[in-house]
C-alpha cells in the first residue's frame, strides 16, 4: 500500500498562537531558517553544535504536563495515542503532531500497522509444536472457536515496532496467553523480537483484532508499514542506514550503522510522512565529542 500524503505544510508568515519555552542551549537557533533550507545557516549551527546540559529536573505528572501542554484551548481529538517502550531504549523523535497522528490512524480504520515479510526458517525451532492448543495460547479455551484452538501459526518477520489498535491490545492482554509462545521463540538468539507480532498478525485462524490476511505473504509479497522502516520505505519510523562510512551521513555521525540525525536533516524530516524518526541522539558521555548530539531545534 503506497503512502504519498504529506500532512506538513509550509505557511509563509505563519505565527503560532503559543510558543513553548525553549532550552537555553538551543534558544538561539532560528528553526524557520533551518526548515526553509538555509544551507549556510545550517552549516554554521552544525559547526558549533549546542551541548545539552543534563539537569535533574522535577518529573512529576504535573510538571510533564506543564512542559508539553500549551495553556490554550485545544481541539478535542477523536481518540488518544499511547506510546510504549518495553525493550529498546532507542533515541527516537516523533515528527507528527498528535492531531496528524490521529488522522493517519483514522485512515487505518482499526487495522494494525505491522511490517510483514517472509520469516527465515532458522529464526525458530522447526521441531517444536506451534499450534494454539500446544502453546496454551488462549486464557479461556471455552470462549474460543474450534478453529482458533486448532490454529497453526503462520510465521512472518518484520520490525519490532508496530502500531496496534485498542482491540488488538486488549486481545493480547486479556484473551491471549503469550507466555509459552514467547518462551519458545526466545530459544533462538537472533531476531526473535521481529517475529511475535508479525506472526500473530498473519495467522488468519487466530483472528486477532486488526489483523490482515496472510494471502500477500503466501504470494511472496512484503507488506510495508508506517510505524518503522528505513529511508527507502515510506514508513512511520525513518532510519537512514549507512554501513560503509559515517562521514556519508549528513551529520557525520552514526551508531550501529544508522545515521545520527542532526540539524542538517531537519528540513527533510519535516517533509516525510513517517510518524517517528531514528536516531537523533545517543550517550551522554562527555569524553566523546559526539556524545551530546541532538537535533538542535526544540
């Protein structure tokens, strides 16, 4: 499914009704010139990148709300969007407003947004039982159909990140029992985090809410998504992979073969349809010159 819309618009002379407080370290940066692609100005900021000074600030719910919610009347959204980081501590940045994200998710009409591609055979133990009954996959078997209880898992691979509908989350928490499935997947060492959601999504007989058919997978077709991918795919989380030389990254920095995004990438980020971008900062070790690196416009 191609995604070609761009919800970001450049409006000449636009002045927001509310300007949030900016960090002192980055308050001097003219983000308007950056977003308009002023290359000389961008280069001057990149030459002397601001160093962020870590402060032990109060992080109560009230303080967090005060720092991100403007003191103005806001338009009511149809639904909220929750974020969860369970395993990874990736340095991501959300590049869509909550209102844009709600509009994007409305277009999905309850479908889960999960990347699907064929699963390599060596990612799981083929000698194990992978049917729902053997895995004790349902908390209350009496509430399930015979088709669900006898379902054989269809395996797929994709990014660990995904966007799930509320019914899907409720099904995963209240209906499914993933303990045995996760334990069997964890018997392998590599890439098992890329299998769980993908396989549940395309196992037709399990009938997880928000799933879609496995027909495309069976035909050898990959299904892209808008939650996370590399720059070659119109996806929600944008990563720029650079295996050869970090110097080819616009910021001249990389981590684990992924470019660290800097002020040089800000204009590009504003034009992408992704929901999130990766990576924007890493490590606060002051002994390294690239340690406090981050997008400078806040």
